[in-house]
C-alpha cells in the first residue's frame, strides 16, 4: 500500500481525532492541528500534532477539515476553497455548503430549487414575530436555532401541543434567557414518521456508489427522554442509491459538483407513507457517525479518503449488515459545569477488561501508556458493533461497552431499538429501501 501525508485540521473544537488515529494506524503519516486551547491535549499520545497547520500545507497530500466552524464563526468552507484554488487536495466544504448548516432557510431554498419537497418552514429574527406566527397558524412546530447558538443542542425543541401553545411558551422563555445570543430561529412544522439521515460521500464531481443510512439518537436518556445532546448513539447500514437517496441528495449532485464540494454530506429527514421531508443538513462529518462509518469500511480508510480528495472514483468495501455506535459520557455532559467536571471526570483513567475492538476515540489522551479522559466536554469514547442484523450489532456493541471501566460513566442502552421495533418495517412497507 502506498503511504500518504494527511493533515487533519480542527479549526475550533477537536472532533476528528479518531479518524486521524485510524489513518495513522494504517501506516500513513499524520499531523493533527487543534485550534481550541482547551482541547489541545485531546489525541495526545495517539497521533502526531502540529502547532501551525498552514506550515504543513505543502507537506500534506490530503488536508481534512472536521467541521464548518473557525472559532465562533463559520469559515472552513472558505479555507478549503482557498486551498483547492492553490492546487491542494482537500476534504471540506465551500462557503455555500457551510451555509447549508448555518442558515436553515437557505438550505430549504436550495432543496426546493432542485425539486426536493420540504416541510413547511419559516425563519425569524424577532421572537415576537415567531410567537405571532404560531398564534395565527396554530400547529405543532419544531424550534431550530440559527447561527452559532445552534451548537447548544438542548435548545432544539419539538412541539407537542396541536395548538402550538407549548412552542409559544418556549419561545418566550428563550427570548428572556437566550435573546442576547439567539439571533434567529426557524420554525418547522412537525411531521410524524421515521427519522432517517441519508449520508453520501462526494468526490468533487459525483457521489460514491455506496450510500450510508443512519438513525440518530439525540436525547440523553433511553426512550428518547431528556435534553437534546449532539448525539448519544447511531445505528446505520449501507445500501445503493435507492429511492431515499434519489429523491433527496441525488438531486443535488450537479449543485455540489459546481461547488466543488468534497467529503461527507448528510441530510436528516422525516419519512412517512406520503413522502420524504428533509429537516437539516450536516455538510461535514457527523459525530459519532464518522467513527461508526470507519468501523464499517472494511477496505483501507486512508486510501478511501485519499481517493475521495483527489477525485479518483473511490470504491470502498463496506460491511453488508448493520452497525451500532454507543457514545459513553461523563458528568456533567451535556451541560457545562467546571467544578463537577473537575471532581468527577477530568483525567479519569479509561480501563478495558479485555481487548479494545470497536473502541473509538473522542476526548481521550494517552499518558505513559494509560488512556485518560481529556478536554472539557466529558465525551471520551464511542463503542461500536456490527452484525448481520440490527440486534446482532446491538449485542456486539453492548458486550464491548460492558468491558469499559470508568467511574461515573453513563450511556443509552437502547441504540438501534427503534429499527427493531418497527422503523425498518415501515420504511420497507413504504417502498423506500429498494435496490
């Protein structure tokens, strides 16, 4: 196998550690840059680091950006476009693809312009205007913050009352508590059905043939209860360019080619017997989705991303069954409380009763051979499993979780159950899971 030079760039928080570690373990040369000072210890002892990513640009055969954020501003798409213009091979977005995540109204406009059906949605910069809209058009809505504050995942609210009264109450509370930071929000009409994300890998000209379909579990507690988090776990499978893909991401292929986009792009949707309704884009890697995708790519991960970045028509070999990822967290996740973190989680030892198969890094470092919790967020590990059925994948993942020893750790124990309890049957019955 040829070896290549990979430069991984976290222009804000450290997110891409596990992919860097995977590529490094395959024998490629890796350098990893982390901008956020509080995260710079993450990955130490696992991957080589650099303190100046721009000084490594000429060295790199592939440059990988992990998110759309540069500090508190959107901007990696502009950096990636600048580097591509200079002749570098880059996995990352463009200013317009960054905007798909940052500006939900723009994202819906792009979908509609390309013939994709969308759910009713309205964007507001003023709280009173949004509240008046719900009063004038009573219905259950989903509140989705716009801009930087959307990273505070617990602010996403899914309305439950048919008259929208709970949405009005929440908007009034947000105006008081978050009005200084929440510069806007989108109201989406709530739609019932199966939530599924369609994820494609784009090489600058076309989508890779294998498409990833994943199911996010965002609430903190089993049963989809509690505050929203970035993600507590994911279940998934790979398939061909079926109806779910053709009626959503497939319609954007020419637009993405014109943009020069390279990398993973994910469109989360609600699906029912009446149609497919896109909710939001992730025009970057998802977390912990990418760790589970790594686990399910059975050919070389580094070679796949090298081919993707160079437009060499990559053809990864992927696991043909089902996959499950479980995020293990520590107090005070998903909240910020420095005292609680210091007392319960900082520098905690990560111990394994048996081997480390299916173990993926998040906020972890290695000191004198000992794995330890790093950073500030309390998300040290993702544990994965695979199987011919979703139940088999769940069993393998949770058997591996049982062999992880960390004081105070917690996790959801129901990742993948929604598929088993009927989501898979419904998607099949509605005709979305053909060849």
